[in-house]
C-alpha cells in the first residue's frame, strides 16, 4: 500500500477532489526536468506478470525558446534508450489541500507518436509546443532485458537480498527476513527467473515498489490493512464477483529439479471443502484431482519440500477460484498485493489485490482474489 497522509485519505473518502499528474524525467541517474506536465495517463498493474506495472502518458510541452521536446535521436530527452519517468498523482481540493503521491518509477520503452505545433515567422520555424506520447514499463523491464550472456552462479550464498542486489543493481527495500541460499545453481538466460527463484527462498515474489526500489511481497497473504465499502461512508461505486476453475488446483506435487525430473519430493492435497481431492483408492470427489507440479533449484530434499508444500497449496488453490471486480473512487494508495476487506452491504470479503487500473478519471478498477467471505449479521 502506498503511503499517504491521513488528510489525503480523508479527502479521498470524501470523494470530492481533483486528480492530476506530473512527472520528473531522469537519465543516467540525473534528474533532467522536474514537474513535466502529463495528460491522458493510463496505468495498469498485474501481479501475474514478470513486469507488473505499465502505462501510457502524453507529455505536453511549451518552451519559451521555441524548442521541441519530440525525440528523434537516442540521446534526446524522451528517447526510449534509458530515460525514466518518475510519475506522481496529485490529489487536490482547490487551494485548500494538495498532496503529491509517487505512483511509480518507469522506464520509457517506446514513443508511439511525437507531434510539434509549428509557427512560421518569415523564414523562421518556431516550435510553439510538443505533444509526446510515451509507453512505460516499471524498471523490472531493465532486468528482463539484461539476460545472462554466460553461465554464472550466485555470487553471495549468505544472503538472498545481497544476491538480489547483485542480480539487478537496484536499491532494495528489504520487506522480508533474509536467508542464506541453500544450494548453488547455474543461472539460465532469464535474469528475472533467477531473481524469482532466489526470492522464493524467503517466501517472496519480487516486484518494483512505487518508489523505484526492488522489494518482495510475501507469497502468503497477511492481514487486511485497509477497507473498501459501499454506502454513504464508502467509496465503492460498483462491484461484481466471478468464479473460474482455470488455474485452480487442489494439490501440489513438488519434484526434484534434476535429470531425474520424475522424482517426487512431496505432495499435498486439499482434504476438505468443495475443492477436496479424491484420496488415493478412495471415492471420487466432485472436483477430483487437479495437481500443480512445482520444482525449484532451492528445494532438493523431502524436508524442504514438506515445508514448502502448505504455502504453495494455499497459493494455488482457493484464492484463485473467486475474484471481485471493484470500481471505486480513485484511491492512489491502492497497490497490487494489498489485502483489504470489502463490505458490499451484505457480506464482508477479504481480498488480495491482483490487478488495478488507474487513470485520470474519478474512479479506478481493482481486481481482488477472494481469501474469505463472511455474511454480515445485522
């Protein structure tokens, strides 16, 4: 969850505020411009992607010297060759209140269009303004592009976080307790996959925080940290639920990652409820057996596999079966991975945010994987 002030939270819950955006432009660690005006913002975060955050913005520029901001060469300011935008949402109420909230640190990956408004004075061409559309991705795209060019292994076996820093070169927010890397492995071509594997040792999933640091969220959801609700005191404008059996498993099979790929180190099945699995030699259950096979270079023994199995089974079973699609007044504190309660007037759901979409409109869309549901008792 992005940190915002209590005053900002009160303004958002009140529902009457203005929302605008600005951006700071960075290149090679240096801030080139502060407060670039941006329009038509659209941002998406999806916890299922290796690169969770992406977006588009249009930079609107007017220069007193009649210079263009449209990029034409790799060294130009907004060219997609290492330039970054740190984007801020500005929540304001007239002149009485204003707060700037950093929503992400993005790499410019492409420039779909760049247009200059031109005025001809005599034989002089004067650029009145530039309008540049940019496609953005969070900085994990830099890790994805930086593939291993030769066989290599972890450089620091004593610390997952130290190895994460070595793999990416990013500053860290150490959100989970550290641990040693139990087994040296050979990294394959994909650097993000290597990062994901070592973060699994501490029970985390790597992602880029809104402040631009590399961090990790726990695989197992924690307690709810905030609430969304309908009604006079709420911000929800529309809510719907869905059920889908695709990618919902009732068993996890952990295999050794070796030439003996069929060696099973541990297996665990759901034993109660609607997703209960058919027991070996027992009566067939309605959902029968839908196993999820899993392997990791860091799980090499039956003991390690047995310790990992309950968390993996929780991750791949019930939370994926049901989801809520929520439209609510734009809340810039919402992030993928948040655990929130959702009161729809009839029941209180606990969800973990798996997707969210944010733009310039007064409302945003959130998708949450349902962790639990309790009927409200009046």
